[in-house]
């Protein structure tokens, strides 16, 4: 999809992160009876993305520069 391999890996990682956070939110709704609003879930994903960037995840950084 992307010509730069780092950008492709960053995209794949972001897709995984969104799926993982959505899955965790679904489990909280199913098992704990609580859920975040779409805006809160979006903010959680952004916060977790920033944590990954601070940890030095270079491929994700390559993608985020484009966004």
C-alpha cells in the first residue's frame, strides 16, 4: 500500500492499536458493564499512540509525521 516500508509498518501498528483498544473497550462493556464514549475511546487511542511514540516506536513515528 505504501512505498516506504517504515510507513507501512507504522500503518499496520496503528491499525493493530486501534483494534486492540476497541477490543479492550468491548470487553469492559461486556464484563464490567462500563464503557467509554466514542470521544473518550478516541482520546485513549491517541494517548496510547503517544506512549508508543515516547517509547521510541520509529515506524509509527514515520506514519504520524504524515498525518
